[in-house]
């Protein structure tokens, strides 16, 4: 389906929830994935400016592997400037920065097929002798814990030497940057929770949720299920079979439009095009004795081959969508377009 065909589904969700709905999805397609970034902010603002007058509440359906944590903060604060109550709908994956968005919601409508993720920010740094490194502060802490507890190395000089090796491997500036990023993640998580869990009496609950979402899980890709999210203390909405069916219907259509189940590979795009036959057609082999290479007949043969063996392979167009921001009122998408140029080698 297209956006126009999704509008009736969005309208049903809005009628069920009695509030407008905005959808923000970044592609998770292998080879054509995208992350939350500041380029989505103008599109979010346009959607907010188009809200019905006197809107008191808003739902944001989000699916993303994450991205810039400040984008999460910006989205929630933009919404809070316009409405009092925020609902976040998660049909599928909402990792990292997308989880931060959910932490700012008064209620999280988490589909049984949906999941959140830890918010320990991962940093990719160019520092290090072997090129870019992707890690978090938790990885460094886990290494030092392994040294002390598993290897039982307690001598401070040995620990200092191992830490120096770590600094050399990932860079001391990289460690400092990831430390700041880790504190930023925890700070943003608590600030977002405080938007709807106000007061000192809720501080212990906020701290517990932040601790769980930043330190409990041993992998940044850990899928936090609906049941676990409830146990952690997040405001998960009760089951609603009709609503969940509509949410899943809208998501599967978006997933199909983004082609998330089909990896993007230029070779596959080329092989599925009309030019594949030209590239893969049989090539006649010409056997010429080596002793004939200097003869006039050989030179004539080479000239004839050059004149008659040229094959044109036309450029193959490709296109994919990597970000969608839409509602029942308007739609915007970020689309990548290009051409694949190919030739056959021996």
C-alpha cells in the first residue's frame, strides 16, 4: 500500500486513542538502513504545526534502530510544547535513541511483537591503531572487571599497564568521549522520565529505570520485551486486541514499502534488471595460435573484433526510502536515488 491507503488505518487508530497520530520510521533495511538524525526535525515540526486545533494529547508511532540521542530529546520537547500528554506506539523495534523517545512518554503502547533496547550510547571513534572502534563505557568497565575478578589480577601496577594498553587501542580521547556519552544517556533518560514522573517521591523509581536501561543488559542490541518493560517499571498500556491489530497492520504496510525484508545490494539490483541478460550473455571464444600474433591476418582479426564486439550496458536506476514521517494529514519521506554502472570483465 501507499501513504494514501494507510490513511484510513491511521484514522482508525486516532479514533480508538482519541488523539492525533504522527509516524516516524527510519529504515532498518540491510544495505540501506538509516538512523535518527536532525534532518527529521523539520518534518516533525511540520507535522506538529498541522495538528488539529486544541489538541491536548498526541501519539507518536516510532520504529528505529536509534541514532542521535539529542534528536530524541528534541522530539519530545517539541511535542511537549504543544500537548500535555504523549503516547508512544512501538509496533516493532525501538532501540537506543528510539527507546529514549519512549521514556519521555506518559504511556507506551508496546505491541506484543515490539521491543525496546538499552540506552547505553555506543560510540564509533576513529582513534586506535587498527582503525575505527565501536564501544561504550560499559565495555571498558567490563574489561577491568574481567581483569580483577576473573583473572584475579589485583596488583595495581599490572592493572595500570592493562589500562594503558586499552587507551592505546581505543585512544584516551575516545574513552573520555564515550564516558561523557554514557553520562549523557543516563541524564537524558532521567530528564525524559521526569517529564511525567515528577517530584522527589518518584526519584527512586526514575533512578531504578535508568539503572536498568543503562546497565542491566549485557548487549546494546538486547530486545527488552513487553513483559520486561513492565517489570522495569515503564508505563506500558494494557493489552487492546483491536488497537494492536491496527498498529500491526500499519507497520507491516510500512515495512513492505521500505522493503525491509529485502536486502539492498547493487549486484542484486543489477541482476534483477533488463541489463542482466546483456552482461551474462555467452561470449564466443577465439583461439589464435601464438605464432600468428605478428601476422597481418592476426592484426586484421583483432581489428575486426574491436569493430564488432562493442556492447552497450545501460545504467540501472535504483531507489530506496530511508526515513518516513507521516500522519493522516500529510506525509514526507527521504528517498535515495541513483544509477548503477556496470561492465563485464574477463
